[in-house]
């Protein structure tokens, strides 16, 4: 349930719009037009932006805080899809499918502010580049989802975890990087299709093998990325 909705001046929303690659390539006047269509919703930890089977046509842009997107299986098991940080967005699927309902849950994991833009279709028609960037983002998310599904089906948990850690290494970090986990370990477990207890054991296993060092603040020191990638059960 939304805590409260607060309309802001265009300038306030322009800052939110500028966070998002699908908009920040536009001219200043165009971004201001879009900002005038926006309003801000504030959510407390544990509140939902939307739930599965609900219907709307809004684009949700995280301005402050963090949101987790997940699905529930028929048995009620939670499967994490992605974590949204400031500048990330969701709701794009319903923009191209007006009669569609949400298939996922969007839950604030801390106090969160979200810029909501409705009637985005008019901007898609006026600025085709927005549609192209949205489609590009949707294609990347589909590819990521297919890769995630394939890994859960055929890869061991340790291999999934190793690949997850490697995906968080930026090229400029070198072969002995220190990364910050993008989510809590329980969310990593959900994302990788296993249990928190198993993930904790696998982190300890990698540390015992001398491949990683667990530091404070969700930081992980990878001793040698090549060795880590070669490791398997």
C-alpha cells in the first residue's frame, strides 16, 4: 500500500527523469514535459508498488531507496527477478500491452521514493527513441531471465554463485577485484534458485578454498578471478 503521494515542481521530477537512460538523451524541454506528467509516491519498507495480477499503465522510476521484483511459483515459492536501485525502472511491459496485468510483485525493501509517469504512450509516439531504448532494455531483461532460468536448470549452485560474482566485476577492476554484492545473501539465494542456508555454505566453501574473502558491508574480495571461474564442484 502506498504511504502517500506527493506532487512536486517540475524541477524536482526532472532530476528523477535525468536518472533514466530512456529519457536523459532528450532535450531539456522534452524532459521537462515528461516531468510535468510525473508524481512521486513514497513507500515504507515492505510496502508494494504493485502486486501480481494488478493492472495499470504507469512507469515506475526509483528515485531513492531500493525495490525488489519477484514472482511466486504455483507452490508459493518466491523467485527473485531483479533488484531496482535509483535510476532503475519497472512497469515497461504494460506500456506496450495496455490490457496486460503485472505478473510480478514490486516491494520496497527500505523507505523508497518512486517517480510515476502515466500516459507514457503519448511520449512513445512523439519520441520514438524512447520506444527503442525501452525495447532494448526489455531485450536485455529477457536475455538475463533466460540465462537465469537455464542456469537454475543445468548448473550447480556453486557454479551459479561463481557466475553471479563474476557478473558483478567491471572490466576496469582487474583480476583481483573487490566487489559489493548488489543484494542481501537471502535475495541472492532466491535469485539463484536455492536456499539462504545453501548460499551461506557455498560462500564459506569459496572462502575456505582461498578464492574469495568476505569483508564487511557486503563486500567480497576475489583473490583471482580466473581461478574463481575455473572452480567447480
